[in-house]
């Protein structure tokens, strides 16, 4: 496992707190090079260690504006029944 930087640990902790408050869908937005893959991997590892399901979606630079991102999210919700 790759160790997390302090700001990455903060992101993971905030995501966990949101889940504990009952949130089912969480969006994490970080800048280029912030370690989004490392953070997502850490969250997925912790979830699977507790035998919980986790689904992680990545948006890349193909989504250039807010409406593209919103349509992507709506498709996820419609396709997966959330």
C-alpha cells in the first residue's frame, strides 16, 4: 500500500465521515497530480476489508463542462438503479 500524504488522509477521512452520516454517493474533486488514484485505491481497500461494496468512477478530460459531468452522473444513476 502506498502511504498517503496528510491532505490525502484528510480527503479519505472526510469521505469516511460522509459515509458514516449515511451518504451513498460522494464526489471527490482534486487537482492534477493530487493522487486521486491513490486516494480511491485506499478507500476501495478499506471498504473491501470490511466486506463492503464500493464503486469508483473516474472522469477524465473528455468531460469539459458541467453539463457533460451531470449527464455522466445521470447515466450512472439510471444504469445502476441508484
